[in-house]
């Protein structure tokens, strides 16, 4: 089957979306990922997504964007409106991995929460320590994390190794560690709903 649908995805979701594609045998879907480093520069996400849309729009019947708002303040939605393209729901990946209701409960329970996913736990040193300059300027720790009280690890896999890594990261930041397993159900359900539309 020819690839007729393009998913433009955050690189931080690549592993999970590829796994969902494989589990559902979606041979008609192509996945194109943008650099996960954009997590630290959300103001660059709308232009990066727009460039990918313009690059591929004539090659695919449908395009879907596997980003939440991700700190763009509605600017990503403004881009997607131009092309009548939909994206994952919610403000960020933590919300669509856990589901809006569960995430709201977590946020209400403790507003001062820092979140990690499997990807961020795996790449913490590159994206957080080095990305925020904490490796060279540890005195910045209080500026970045002084208002946080806990770290919640939202795991997609059952990896004990990743859980241990996430707990180490919480200790490094001086935060209480909490683990909540999300799996892939929420994001998979959203993508499955889109696939029904793409096949109609």
C-alpha cells in the first residue's frame, strides 16, 4: 500500500509513534520527525512545522501533526489553520500521554511539578543538563527549578532502567519523585480516530 498520510511529529515522540504504527499495521502512513531539541525552543516549532507542510503537502492526501501546543502560545494552531490540518490535543505531550483528566488531577494536586516522559528521561543530560546550561553553570539550578517541588515520571514503557534513571534525575534536581505509568493508550486512541477519517 502506498503511503498516503504524513504524520509530522516531534522527535521526542518518534519511538512511540513508530511503535503504534507497527502495532496497527498502518502501512499507508509515513512519519517525518522534527528535532526533539525544539522542546527547548518552542518559538521555533510553528515555522519548522510549516516548512515541513510546505515541503510535503503535494505528496500526501492527508497530513497530521503529532505535536500539542508545546509552548507555542497558539502560534502552532495558527499555522495549522492555514492548511486545515489537525494536531494532537492538549497543551503538551504530558497531557496527551496521560489524558487530559488525569493530567489536570496531577497539576491540581501539585502545581509545582516537573514532568518527564520516557524520551526525556533517556535524554535528560543532553536536553536538560546541557540544554539549559546546568552542566557548566550549576548556579542556574535555582532559577530554573526553584519553584518546583516534585518530578513526575510519566512512563510509556515498563522499563525499570528508565524508571531508575528518572529517579536519579529527580534526585539531581532535588525534587520528590513520583511515577505514573501512562502507556500509549491515550495517544494511540487519538491517532486511531484520525485513521478512521483518513480511510473514509
